[in-house]
């Protein structure tokens, strides 16, 4: 039986691949359970300094498996999907959603739990909850407006319109677009650049941004000064390596 989420380790960075290509990587309880196991393992793995989340073969994911919804999903606890995505969001490592092809509704909620999103030119995004008389419970109502603004989130949620990669960049959903032919190479280079930097800084900066999100500016500035985590154990080594290259 094939893995529903495949972990592939590289030099300091890791790819988690949603792996139901015959079902366009549609999201099930079983797939989420495997994703959660990987998140728990990564949380304790200090050899990994960046995580890439992507889909196998044709797309990132077509979204929540509607046949699972219709059959009535048996989840371990209320809010379990949302809790899993919050665990992904709170990983100490930067998490990049690498999106190609379909990324709809539940899949978009998964991608939004990453720190940022890079889109292939063929990527398409949409929130179709309203089309099926559903409401979000995995985080769409909270993360989408924080990413694109309340009015734009309402437009996407009310219309259930699909948008392309260029529009996703325009509204701030995706950071930039990459031609499909060079998408894999760009994601590898991006992850390697992130992994080359200090894991101490990555984890501390993520905590700082998460804690101060939505605070008044003066409160956030005070928190940065008073509660900031200072310098990491790799500071001297990194400075020495930098200065030695200049001499």
C-alpha cells in the first residue's frame, strides 16, 4: 500500500508530498493522519531547516475528498483537521507551499498553513465551500483574509470563482509565479537558500511574527525588544565563516 504523504529528505530541507495522484491528491482523514505524523516527526528533527509541501504528479490537490464528506468522516476529535494545520503552521522550520495545478477549498486551507506559497504558472485556486453549502472548519475564514484582506477573501468565498496564478500573486495569495518547466528547479533552489540560513533565527522569527500578529505597532515593537530571543548558538560560527570569505 502506497504512502499517502511521502517524505523526501535533501541537504537540510525536506519535501512532504501529498500522494493520491489517482484522486488528484484529494484530502482524506487517512492522508491527514499521515501528514500529522510527519509534522510531529519534523517538529523534533533539528537536521531539517526548511519544509516544502507539494502534491504528486498533476496537481497540489483538488481539495477535500467529497466522497469522504458524504460518507461522514470519522475524525479522532472535534477540530482535528484544523489542529493538524495549526501544528504545521507552528513548525519551527519555514514551510513553503509549492503549488501547481489544482488547489481548491480544503487544499487551499492546507496551503495557507504554510509560511508562504509559490505558484507554478498552471496553478489555479478557489474556495468552493459555498457551492456545496459548506462552511470552513480548517482555517479558511481566518487565514485567507489575513493573507489577502477581508474584502478579497469575501469575494473569493462568496463567488467560489477560480483564479489563476497571476491573480493569486496580484492579491497577495502567492509570492510569485514560476514557469511550469522550471518549477521543480526553482523550489529546490529556494528551499536550499532558506536551509542555508540559521535555524535558530527561523524558529525565533516565526514565533515573533505569530505572537505579534494583529497587535498594535507599539505593542509589537515592545514585544520584539523585551521578548526577542537574541542571538543563536550558531552566530559566532556564521560570522566567522562570512568574514573569512572576505579576507
